[in-house]
C-alpha cells in the first residue's frame, strides 16, 4: 500500500497520517476570517492620502513607518520601495526602473486618489554611491547636496507627470531624523 508520504500521482492515506484530518472549529473560523480579510483587501478601493517612495535599505523601514505615522498617515498611504528610492527613479544609472515607478504612481492616483507623494532618500545609501560615485557622498555636505539634487529632479518630474500632487522630499539620517529638502 502506498502512503501519503510516497511521491506517487495516486496514493492512499495511511491511518493517522494527518493528511485527511478534519479541521477543528478554530481552523474553520480562521479560514472564514481570512477569506473575509482577503475579500476586503481584493477590493482595492478607498481614498488614501499619500504614497511613500523610499529605499530598500532595511535600516530605514522603521524610521519610514514612524515618519509617516507622525504625519497622521498610518494605514493611509501606499508605498513603493526601490533601491535609492527617488534616486532610483530619476538617475540615468537606473533608467530601466523609471517607468515602473511612474506607471505605479499613476495607478495609485487613479485607484486611491492620493494627494501627495513623499519621496525619501537616506544617508549612507549604496544606490547613491553607485549613481553618483563615492566622491559625491564623501562628506555630509556633499552627500546632502547630491541627495538634494536627486530630490529636486524627482520633484520636477513628479510635477510634470502628476501636477495635482503635492511633493514632499526629505533625507533620513541613520538615527531616523528627517531633513526636509525643497
């Protein structure tokens, strides 16, 4: 007799194997709750305030969340995360990525009616080094100027593509503090 552990297209279950165990009340209730949550999430409708564009660097995920929450946007924003954040969206080094972001922003405006996009870079960014070179971020002042240049380019492109959106640009420090740019 083949058991459920055999890799055969047709098989029989051994007594007590667990494959055909009947789900308990909690499991059924959990599945029903998950189905309700998934159904609500699948609707994809609703009005949200903003989109956050930021970097993939995991050192800044908590700080980004706290920044958005401190502006009353907890659970009221969408997020697009890409290496370098705004740098990845405007610098020629990453040109093949640009359209994906702008298309996504357009869909976010259409589906969620957002009114602002918040574009955040961060200190000690590897993508900034790849895009601009080590010398462009060698000192804090150079790093600030380089990030400000990218954020200004982002602001201009966002205004051209989505003129109705307010654009907020900022640089996050390693300790989570924010420096607004522009």
